[in-house]
C-alpha cells in the first residue's frame, strides 16, 4: 500500500503515514492537520518507542506536551494485562497498511491513573522503516454507561416488584421476572398484549401520574386470585413504565394483626416518638373510659389530667410517670401495677408494660403500651390487706398496723414524718354496757367511739384500736402542748355527745393519757405505748378522784 493512501480500519478510512513521516504536498498538509486535530489519540511507535503523539494523545495521557511522551517505551503506558493481546495482534500485521481489530486495553497515564480504551494498530512506514500507527479511543464513559445499564438490568430482573414497560397505547414491551411471579404470565405470554388484560384491572398511566404517581388498586393474577397492589407509573420517551408492588401478604398480615389486637382483653396503645397516639384497641378504650377521640393526641398531655398512682397508692406527678421514662431512655418495664382515676371518678388498677418497638433507638422509636384491668383483683387484695391491718369491728388500724406506723415514724430520717405525741384512750363504760345491755350494745359503743375519733383526728394523724376498750392516736403535726390539750378537750366533748346504744342513748366516758415524743426520741415503739398507757391510768385515777 502506498504511503499517504487510505486503509480501511473497522469500516473507517485511515491515512497511512509516509516514509518520511508525514507526506508532503497540499493535500497531505491537510491530512496532517486532520491527524493533529483528530479527537482520537494517535501515536506512532517504532521498535517499541514513541516517535509521534498528536494533541489528543497528549491530552489523553495528561501530559504537558508531546515531549513528555516521545522517546519513551510504549509499554510504559500500557497495563501489563493489555500487552499480550496487542503483541499477538502486531504479529498478524503482514503488509504496510494492514490493520488490527479493535482491542480493549487499559492505559496508564502520566499521573498514574488508569483509563479504559480501545486501540486499533496499523502497520506503516516512518522514515523508510516499519513502524506502527496506534489509534486510541477513550471508552471509559461508554464502559461506565454499560455498567450502569447492566446494573439496572440486573436490578429490574431481581427486584421483588413487577416492572412493566408499555407503548403509548398500553402494549407490554418489557415484563420482568417479578411480574411473572406476581401475575402468573410468562414474558412470552405478556409481550405485546394490553397491560390491563395481564393485570386484570385498570392501568391508566395518565390518571396515575395525575394523582401523584402512586395509587392503590386491586389486580388479578392469571388464575383469578385478587391482589392488593400499589401501582406507580412514569412517562417514558416511547411509552410508560409501571412499578407494581404486591401488598397482598402485608395487608393480610395487617388484617390478622388488627383482628387479634382488636379481640384482646388487654388494652394496647401505640404512640410515636413524641408520645402522640397512633393506635388504640377497643379494650383500651373500655378500660380507660374513652380513647378513640384521642387518636393523634399526645398520650402524656391527655393522661396528665388524671391522677396516677403507684402500687402503694402514692400519686405520681406527670413528669415522673414511667411511660415517659421508657420513651426517653428505652428501658422497658413489665407487669407493674399502677392506678389512675378515670374521668368518671372511678379508680382503675392496671397491670402494665411498656417498651419501644425499636429498643436501640430511644427518643426515635414508637412505643407499645399494654395493660390489663386488675381492679377487681386489687380490691380483693386490698380487702384482705385491710382486714389484716385493721380492726374488723371499728375498721380503724389494728395494733399491728399502729405499731408498724409508730416504728416507721421513729426511724424517719427527716422531720416530715416525725411523731409529735401519742394519745392513749380507754373507754370507761364498756364493761357496764356489756353487762347491762349486752355485747351487741358494747360493739355499738366501740363503733361510736371510733366515729368520734375520725371526726376529731387530723387527716395527717393516725387513730387506731389496740384491742378491747383501748384506742390510740398518733399525732404527726407539729403541735404545741396547748394544741394537744385543745385536741383532747375536743375529743372529750365529742365522746360526751349522747349516742344511740342498745335502744337507749348514752354519753361515752373515756380516760385519755398523752405522752409527747421528742425529736431525738430514744424510746422504742413498745416503750412509748407503755408510757402512754401509764399516762392514761394516771388520768383515769385523777378523774375518779375528782368524781369521788
């Protein structure tokens, strides 16, 4: 082939360089300018060393000029794994003008980065000697696009949602494996058919796009099975693409869950991370005396209107309530007993549990509250406890309860629960009432005495029956001696008010002893009761002396 003539390379005409390098003449000067301005990188090498690199090659290799490249070995710029097929291709070039097929290769640029290229090699002459013209094209963008397309194709083939492409008139042009699994039609059966026939329902992409791009619809599989489907649609250049997510199993699970939760006797409430109520089941509505109207409301704001109690009946302030701590810290609680006063005034006792639905995300997770109404059991237990700690006849605290309360007060570390005084009261007339009117009348007298104590004793104090005709009052107020004397006097007047006993009326005669308790009290509870008993006998003797 004559230098300066054209060779056919992969369907394209490429000028062959002449014996003196570039040929001369007007036409050949134009050819040289074409080579210099070619968008493809073109170089010439002889015996493996570069003789010439055009401007595109300089840019491709990230060099400052061709001087950075000319004279260096070509192998400096070709990845080792790309050399073997290129060297084999060179051996196949027999005559000047022969050209190789395209070879994929990886070039190493001056800055060390690698670039995916395709090369074509042409056997030529340079200064009368055999040389090789290498035409290099950057295909990295094409490879990247092909990689993206392969990824997209793999994604479409492996996602669980049906991805369906159609023409503008609704004929199926693409039907992925998930569409086959969901609808039961193979790709061969689906291709070219109207999408509405295949999904067993309306599939109007214009309406879907107009409604925001997503709708929920009922489709049918090839065997007629109904499917709950979420459908999205988008406009493409040559038609539409549909993404159909089969929600059937999820909806069935949700319906099953809702049926189970709805039929539970246990109350269930779910709140979001801010405490807003997301769901509440019928049992919860019944237990708390209302609730559906509170959906969307803040659980803590709503329940702050109710008094809330711990197992001992002590009120828990709103900011200290246990569910708030669960939401904030993520630490759950299980089967704890709490009480609250319903809007109708009834106190309800609940066996309660609370946990985050995502325990690892405190402050960000929804919370599950569950509770069972154990009010009846609590009342039964309270009744048993009441009669274990109270006198059955007068329903005042019994001796065991009084002693426990007295010991607790003596051990209290602060003044808030410190004991100020103890009143010991003996009903003087009980034996004569029992002897003359009977023991039933005696019981009526004791109940009347207990009622007098309740009317006189302050709510912070404790009145109890030790047994027989003996009563006691524990005074916890910071009362002076004068105030104690006034209290004793009020009690005497209350007892002397005639009461109905055994078909007659009578005043209640009583002897009252009082003993003060110091802040640094050293006596035990039993010793204090003993001293109060002695003070009562002193009062009884003094009263008899006066009466005698």
